[in-house]
């Protein structure tokens, strides 16, 4: 497992989230000033300096539950509100889109190009806001500083870590099904032909070398695919007559996107269940959430005049139906922690930390755990 995977996972999933929200804001004819405020607030929170400092520290990936909670909080960092079914659908689209991009990368290093494509799109969203643009550019710098010196082997380890994270996610997406890049069971159809990675030779030749490095034998074989040499370096894949640039926006206002649980797993034990076992990284995860919360301004109540709801379904009825049919194990609860030093809040923090406490470590006193997180939020 690579300890440098989390920034790529967070930024690429965040980029996909912004694509989807931008499409839904346009489709629902949200006034441009409100839509711009939503995008600006989310991007400001996403690239909060203190949050990124924590994000870019070498560390293992956080659990699916913790990461989902971060994006749930991030999606509600502005005046926009999503109900549970729409948030589920949003997260499904984000994860499946990025999973597909990881699978299609010709080389492991191309995941960095995918990330830069997302960053370019995010810069375009905030091109009229210099202060937010500076935040995005600073993240650019950190990405270049951290990832450009890495070797091919290190990028391969990052790719493997991402694939392990995504391996049990098989959500059917209407765009992928329509384009025949996804099967009815939610698994992707990967091409066996096409251009090989840039700088890589076309399969079909085995060369044998002596101990001194001299070539002593050549054997040709017929490869199973129809491969061609890559003419340029870049993250591109061909499907029929379409060329997809990985990491760019695939959503359009006129293109409906639906998600469905794989038919073989919706009501069976094969479905991936949320891991409820004690997590030794829970303290770090909650600290990450605390840092994210610390970068937010207090928003007005949901019922205020400035708030509005976005629906990722065609109608409210479809949204309610999806909420009712959603498997119970996929339901996530948002934990709202008020940064006020009162007895009730300390007790709530102590309860949460107790649920996640590592069985192998002696647990700290409830008050010290609560005070630690509260002090961090107060300091921010």
C-alpha cells in the first residue's frame, strides 16, 4: 500500500463531484449567482490550506466510511443541500467515474495527468475569483513537488492501492452502460487493443540476453490484441469513434445520468458492507474532519431564504423511491460537531471516539479526546 495515494484520491473524486454538481445546477436552472457561490464555497473548502497540509502528509488511505463523510460534509459546505438519496447517487457517480479512469490509464504515471485534467477544470470554475485561484495553484505546486520525482514503480504501487480501494464497487451508471463500457453486473469492459503506453514497445517479440548484456536470441509471437504505438504522450483512450481524455468532464446538461446497484448484489450477501470493525486510523480520520470543519464559515440554517435543494434525480418521486430502496448497509450518517466547549459536545465526541477506538491501544480519557479535537477546531 502506498502512503502517497490519499491526495490523488481526494482531488480526483472532488473534481468529479464538481463536474456533477455543475451539471445539476445548470439542469435545474439555478440562478448563476447562487450556482457560482456553491462552486466557489466548495472549492474554497476543498483546497483549504490547513486541510491540505494534513492531506499531503504520507499516510494510509482512510476507510470508505470516513472518506464518504468528508465528501458529504464538503458537498454541504455552501447553501446547496442534498438529501440522502441524492448524496448516495452523487458519491456513486464520483467513485465509478474515477475508478474507470484509473483502469484506463495506459501507464500508472498517467494518473497524475488525470489529476491535472481535474485541476485544470477546477481552475476554470474559479477563474473569476483570484483568491480561490491562488489556493488551486498552490495545490498544483504541491502535486508537482510530491509526485513528479516518483519512479514508475511508485506510481504502480499508487495505482494498485487505488484499485484495492475500488475493487468491490460495482455501481451501474447509465452513461457507461449506454456507451457499452460497463456490463450489466457493474464491471467495466476494458479494451484489449489500441495504443500501448507511450515509450512502450508493441507486444510480439521476446528477446534473450546473455549475462554480459548482449542479445543472443529473438522469438516472435502473435499477440492477442491489435496494438499500435502511441504517437504522443498523454492520457487518451479510443472507444469506437470517440476519444476520451481521462479526467475531463463527461457530463452534459442534456445527458441524464442514472446509477443502479448491480443486480447480482443488491439483495445478496455479495454486496460490499460498510466495515464496522474498530479502525486504528479513526483518530486521524476524525482529526481530518475537524480540520475540514475548521476551514468552514458557519452556514445559515437549511430553512433560510438563501438555501436551496439540488436533486440528482429527474423528479422528487424518483429521489424518494431511491431513498426507500437503498440497502441499509449503504446508509451513511453525517456527524455534525459544534466547536463549542460544553459538556454535551465533549460527551458526544467521547462517544464517537469510543466507537472507533483501537482495541490494541489503551484508550485515553473521554474528556482528553474531546478536548483535543475541540482545541484543534478552536485553533483553526
